[in-house]
């Protein structure tokens, strides 16, 4: 069998492991990376959730093993750890996934990091920055990320919804906050106005269905109703999660094309320095 030729960004999985009370052995992680270097283009340090010092120790262990992992700085950690990582060409910011915080709280934190530490006086980033658990439309456009990731697009599809760009002046406008539209025939949101496709005005329904058709994904055909036995006639976004996953993936692929060429300038107004972020 011909080996895969991939170009992967490897996350250590520390967040998922911690949520399941599972400990990842750093030597196993190092061995896995070395065995798969042909396909792993970028890999993150094995961070220790809630322990910045242990995360730094793992960074040094991996470097002593001949690897060059991206260091990870998390929400709530002492700023001295970020200052240590500022000499690296590529860093990651995390610790926000699963945290109960408002978008404004997240922006307050990121405003400080990008304005005071990551960007130069002209607002250009001094290194590449990856955002773990970051695919909020507002957050992605606000800061000059080099890369971001999250599983939101998969979660949306699993719960029956697709991401659709707004249609303005004859075009799909990716600079605007997108719609999250429930389309599943099994969705309990079918009767909620402005959430499920069936409750949208006819003109908006057409924009949504035309978009799905334009990107080459089937709408789907089904017999039966909500809370009754449903028979799939033809797979599509209305009755199969993989079709919805494809729609959401294509949305982000097209969204990326609208971003300025990196490095681009941070442009946010004056902000009031906030306290309490750094332990």
C-alpha cells in the first residue's frame, strides 16, 4: 500500500485526555512524532492543563529529544511563561475551550496579549500564533492569527446544523457573521423561528439551498416526520451528518481565502487594561 502523503498539525490531545482523567506519557508522544515525521508538519508541546511549569518542563524534554514543538500558553497562567515563549517563531494560545467565559472576556484577554506582547508597535505579529479552540468569526477576524482550530464545525453537524455565509449584493459575504442553520429532519428545532431552515422566509431558504447546491452537496430526500420513523431516500444535509460536515468544512476553506495575507496588522481600538488574567 502506498503511504499517505499528509501535512498535519498535531495536537497532543492533552485537553481531551485531562477531561477523561487520562495521562499521556511524554515519551510515547515523542516516539509517535518521530515515527510519523513524514506526515506531521507541525506539532504542539504536550501541555499539562492547569500546570504551566509542568508544561514548560515538557517543552524542554521534547527539545532535548531533538524535536521542535510549538509552546503553549494558556488562559489564566502567569504572564512570565508567555514572555519566555516570545522568542519562539511559532506559539499557541489555549485554555479557552470548555471554559465558561463571554466573548468579551476572551477579547479582553487577547487584546492584552496581542497589543502588549505579540505584536510590534505597528501592530504586526512578531511570531506565528495558533489559537486552540478558536473558530469564532469575530475572534478570527480581530487578531492576526497564523492558524486556528476547534471542533465546533463537527459539533454543529452532529447536532443537525450547517454553517452558511450571508448573501449580500449577489454574493456570499464571508466578512459577515455566518448563519448557523438547523437543517436535519430530526432536529427538535424545526418549530423554532429563525433556527431551522423550515422556519426561514422563502427568499432566505432559497439562498441557503442554493449555497448548498453551489458547493456540490446534496440536500437529501427523506420520508417521514420528526418523532416518527424516518426513511432516507437520498443522503444529504437534511439526513446525514457527513454531508453537513462537508458543508461546514467547505465554509471554513472558503473563509480562509478571504483573510489578508499573513502577517497582517492588528487593528483594534484603545482598550482598558484588565486585571486578573495572569494568576
